[in-house]
């Protein structure tokens, strides 16, 4: 018996279940990819919807003062979450990402923070689709060391293309446990 799924003919057949777990089907993988693209878009000049008390999101204006504002927002939020051991590193890396977004992109920006399982995920969203490139910075250069800072200080970092542009992100591991009243 054959069926049509999204323009492709697929044959139904019985498959014996194996003792090990199987990879998701092609259709399941395609559905997961397309569902991200077809999800309703929230403009970057609006905060992202916060699902829990461990999420925070702010739109940033395209002004030079946005770097200072982003550092202040990160420091205040980490103090509220009681993970102040990450504040200095997170402020430095956020200021790098926001500065790069202001310098190399156009359009609105958004800063997102999430604390999950004692790991801080920080994201800066912009409207440019191209990923950052690593450049060789001269010894006397005043800029060009942002990726090296991410390599040195972040536990993980990367860039992801989105429907509205790209998201630059980094992860920091908290040393001290946040408040015991609510588990992230």
C-alpha cells in the first residue's frame, strides 16, 4: 500500500522492532525542521515570550547605549537568579555580541537569557543571516578579538540561522547553585 506525504510517495511496510532504539523517520525529521520555520514569528523589537521564571528577554534599540544597557540587564537578571558568579564573564561576552551586532548588522536586536540546569544560555538575535568570521587581530588592534574571547571564556558558543536572521549564543556553567526555592 502506498501513501502520499507532502508530495512524496512512500510505501507502507511492516518493520520489525529491534531491541535498540531507532532513529526518527525521514518524515519526523522533516516535520521538526519545518515546524521551526512555520512557527509564528515574534518581531525582534518585542521581547520573546517568557515561559518560566528562568527566562528573560529584552529588545535592544540600535543605539550605542544598548551595549551598556545589555550589560546592566544581564547583571540585574543574574543577581535576581542568584548566580552572581557568572556576572562578570556574562557581561563581557554579552557586550561583545551586542557590539558586533550593532557594528555588522542592521535592524532590531534582542537579548535573551535562560537558566536551565545551572547553565546560563545567553542569545543575541539580529536580522543578518551571515555568521561571524574569525579574523586575525593585530597585536595593536583595538577590535577583532570577540571570537577569541568566546573561545576562552564560554563553555560553548555558536551561531544559528533563524527565520528572522541569526542568533549568536553562548553557554556558561554556574558554580554555585541558584536559589533552592525553584529548580531551573
